[in-house]
């Protein structure tokens, strides 16, 4: 309850007129960002606690969230290690064919499987230079692994597996080559 | 496409046509057998400075009542996944190094996504600048457009007009800008077509002053060098992480449909945009997870 209240309080402050319109002084803007980030951390803690109740008691792992996906960066997916991916649909309706983009680093082969261990088609697309050069982006990702999740139920969680291999597998993600129309 | 100078990319019900330089040229609506010409460009206003009221955090006030092109030259690369059709996108790098864009189309959806990166806005010439993205079509919208009211009903806006008093226009550009919280639209009643642009955050929008029929302008980034004397006491000049100015990345979704069908398309899509699935990773072993 206290963790949730932190976000409630932050949202209360953000409803102040200068936060809504962006007319606050710069140092206030920085403080608003800090306040929101801190509240979001508390909410992530709640999600982690919820998972711990659902999962076997022996499991102690924590979830990593991807707050830098808006600049095509995610330290967790860029490590070149296999991962389980959870997708939570906060909507009240089904999501069909939702496209997921994960930043990854070059030099490995990637494949995606669903929770029934069925292979899911996936492709690799380069991250454009103008995104890679965004100031402050500290990322080794030069490509995005793109795949579709067929269905995510309302308020439901879908699990996908991202496998990272050193050698190419039959169902490894295909790399899409750029085509210059003028050529 | 038979015309080798053009590329066509298919979505669920749309065919999006590009010129050979990678700029968007036309959208065909397959099920309605209709099409519109369309262009998409980045333009800028020079913010008012000097001795009068400045453009700033509280007010948008251009120095001249016209826009300037951000750039003309463009380098485009198509990425088309011909096997699984997961990815169909065009990467556009403009010759000015501070603007780049990816246009994405999806076989299972009927929207065209414009994912742009803008900044840091150069101000070496000591002129503040306000960047707009323009979607220009041949739709006849009778100088009228629609903006949402905090995601609720769509409000009708008319160029140089207020419904409850006689409007004497002092500021032709800023007097016609309205808040866009989630979407802005124009309608062509004769063709029964509506183009809706969904925004990923609150922005300002209007018709284009250079073509008040068929166009939508949305302001996506601003960098100004003077305080506007409305109380904040400083210029709207965010330093960004490296102190050289803020870089923004955002996206617009363009929808084109019959007027009748539009609301059923843009309303669920707005919720979907604002509540995108959250991705998280875990190190739990897969057998335990199962």
C-alpha cells in the first residue's frame, strides 16, 4: 500500500498545472522526472512481489523492466544471453498480433519460442544510426529482434522464450537487408 | 509495382505508395476503392524574439507567419521482410543531422506508424525554433478539423473561428493551434473519408497555414532562447543529457478510413497506444516457469 501511495502522490504532483503544460522551471522538471522514476521503481517492486506469490517458493529471481525501450536500448536483452520474456497486457481487450521489438547486440543468433516450445518467426532489423546516436544512449544494441505475439488475453500474461545461440539454428531469426530504392 | 519508380507496401486494407526516394506519396484504401495523395515533411517556425512578446513555455508565437523546410534531401532504405511479413519499414535520414524517421507498416494492422527522432535543434544562429511535422493530402476538409478533449469527445475546430464570439484574428498561426492530447483528424464529407493522426503524448496541432485544406500540422519539438514573461522566468531550452539540447523520440499513427468507421478504429487504438504491453525479463529457469 505504501509503495502504491508513492505513485499516487507523484501523480498528484504531476497534475499541478506546470507539470501538465510543461511550464515548470528546468530544475523543477528534473525533480518531477526523479519523483516519477522513484515511484515507478516502487510499482515494479509490487509486480515482483506478485510474481513471487505465483511462482515456486524456491525461485528468488527478480524481474528486469525495460525503461529504455523508447530509445531502442535494454541492458538485459543486449547481454547475449537467453531470456524468458513476459508480456503483460493491461488492456480490457485481447491484443492480437502484437509486434515486439527487442534491442540486441550483433554476433549471435537469436530465436523465439512460445510457451508450448513452438518456434515463432522472428527477424532482425538494424537500428538506424540516428537512433543509435541519441545522446545519453549507452547501448551496444545495433539491431532489433522483431516478432509477433499472436494473442495476449485481457489483463493476461504471455510468456515467450528468447534463445541466444553461437551457431545458426534452423529457426534462427532472419536478418532483413536494406534495399535502396534508387539502386 | 509496375511503375518501377514507385514502391507499394501492403497493410491489412491499405496500400501505401512511396516515391523512389523513400517519401510517402499515396495511400489506397483497398476495401473502399479510394485513394488519397499524401506527403509527410518536417518544417519549422522561428520563435518570436526581439523586443516584443517572445515565444516561450506558455505561448507559441512565431516570428513570421510561415514555416521553413527543415531539410530537403533524404536518404532512405527499405527493410521489407518478404518471408514472414513481420517487418515493412522505411528508414529516412534527412540531410540535416537532427531529424530521422522510420515509417512502419504492418500486414495485420491498418495504421501507418511514423517513428521520429528530432534534436538537438540547432540554435547557433541565435534563433529559437519550433518543429512541426506536416501530413499534407488532397482531402477537402472545408477549413475544419477535429481534436480530442483529453481523450474524450472530438471537438470541431474551424480555421479563424470561435463558435460563441466573433473572432478577430491577431495571431494567424498560434490563434489556430489547439491542444492534441491523443488525436487530431480531418474529414472530407464528399468522399466520406477521415484521416486521423494519433499522438503518443500531448502536443499542439492545427491545419497547415500554407494549405488549410487537406493538411495537419503537429508540433513535436521546441527550443527557444527567451523567456515569454508569463511567469516561468526562463527560456524553454532544455539541455538534454549532454547539455547540447534535448533529443525527442516519438511516434504518430496515421489512420485512413470512412468517416463512419473511423471512431471504431481510433478509440481502441488510443487505449492500446497509451497502455502498451509491458515487457519484463526474468532469470527463472524455464522448467520452473512452466
